[in-house]
């Protein structure tokens, strides 16, 4: 079994931005579809969780999604259910996945795992989903609770283990568990990996990022705010701007159908059009994203509002 999106990830992450600009595809190879900007968690480091998101909480309409699939079908573009909310909160999630799957488009779901137990897991296994990533936080129940503001580490572990067992040797979905760390001791990373490794196909560990947060807009209680500010102040990681993999292959579409330059634009400051009235191909070649591509190809991150605070964190490798 292999990750059905791996060839796109390899292609996204290979070559520098200038080479990618020169070989721009006519249509995005995959689309990040935000089914909702609402979440049941209150994670400290996330604009949705800490209530600093400047957009309304909403759920994607069926007609909007239908538009996306109609346009992606002739191109075989992959559909990733990713955004600034928990996609499993969308009441029509399974219908949406089935629609993409029936159009023979590869599908991927990012989830915090909290809703996995609510569904008949055979439904998840049978609806045509090709890949699922369950996002954890920290490496232990304590660090998970600190950052996610909820005591649910063991609940997610049990849900992942059950999903993996039920899937057995079936060809899909590919199961990926990811986490990010802040100040956890490196030895706990190994413990985390050992615990989850028997129940997934892939594990990745990265650093928690705070750079893009608007701390002034965060709406948390005093204690949580204090904890967040302390974490931001204490973070010691070597940073460098990424050779951006986001704008050359992929398009991000928010729950209201608006296309954005990249997934980091959580407040929707860029606007490439709305899928309800503008073709995806036209949005993918909009002058705004073109400007990003050209500047990023020249490594001019600091001239772009979204990119000035966008970093790769060094020293940690992902498996
Ligand atoms: S679970 Fe994900 S979307 Fe929800 S608050 Fe946490 S990081 Fe944000
Ligand atoms: S913020 Fe800029 S550099 Fe970072 S991923 Fe988005 S487009 Fe690329």
C-alpha cells in the first residue's frame, strides 16, 4: 500500500520555486477544500481554536462542492478536505466524499480524530476515502491537553487503532498520524512514534508554528492567553523561509467557495474569485496568485504580506 497523494507531494516538494513557475500546470493538480471553518476544539495555536479567525463560521453548500467536482473531474485533480475547521463536523461529509470518489477523484481527509468514534467506522472505510490524516498535538496526553485544551489523547489513539484494525489489508484509506511539538523532550517523540506506529501507515512529527498568529486578535481566557504568549516567547527554533510548495500546484477553496492564494491565508485576505461564478482554471491563473508565484520564485518572501512570517522549521525530520 502507498500514499495515493504521494506522487503529488513529491512533485510539489521537488525543484525550486523558479523551476516550478516555469512548469506551471494549466489546472491545479489538487484542491484543498475547506468544508467548514467551525471546529469543536479550542487549540491554542490555531486561529479557529483561539477565536482570532476573522471569517464567519460556515459550512460549504452542496452546490458549491458540486461545482468543484464538476470542474475537477476532467482533470483528475485530487480533493483534500483540509481547512480551518474540523471537516467531520460537516453534516454531509460522507455525501461529499462519495461525490468526489464517484467522479474517480482521489480523496484525502484531515481530521482532529474527535468524531471518528461517532461514525460507524465501516462507513468511513466504504465511502471511497483514499487517505486520512489524524492530527495530534504534542507527544503525550499532557502536552496534547495543554495545546488542544481538551483531554482527548487516548480517545484519538483508540479511534485510530480501531480504524486501522477494521481496515486490515484493504487497499484504502492510507492512514497517517501527525503531530507537532513545542518544548517536549525529544525522548517523548520516540515514545509517541512507538505507540502509534503499529496502527498507521505513516507518522510525521514537526514543530508547532505560531508565526502566522495575530496575537492581538486572540480571544482566550487570561490563563490560556498567558500560556500561549509564553510558548510563543520561549520558542527556540531555527527558521528559514520555505521554497514555497503551495502556490504552483494547488488551489485553496474556503467554505464559502472563495479561492485563496494559499492555505495560510486563514482570514481570506487574498481573493482569486468564487467557484460559484468563476472557473477554477481562471482562479488558478489570477493576477494575484501570479504575483505571489513570481515573487516567491525570486525568494522575495518579505515583500508579500502572507509570506513574510512563513517559515520552515529546521532540525526535525518527518518520516
Ligand atoms: S482541531 Fe484543528 S481546526 Fe480545530 S482548533 Fe485545533 S488546530 Fe484548529
Ligand atoms: S504563506 Fe507564502 S511562502 Fe508560505 S506557503 Fe503560503 S504562499 Fe507559500
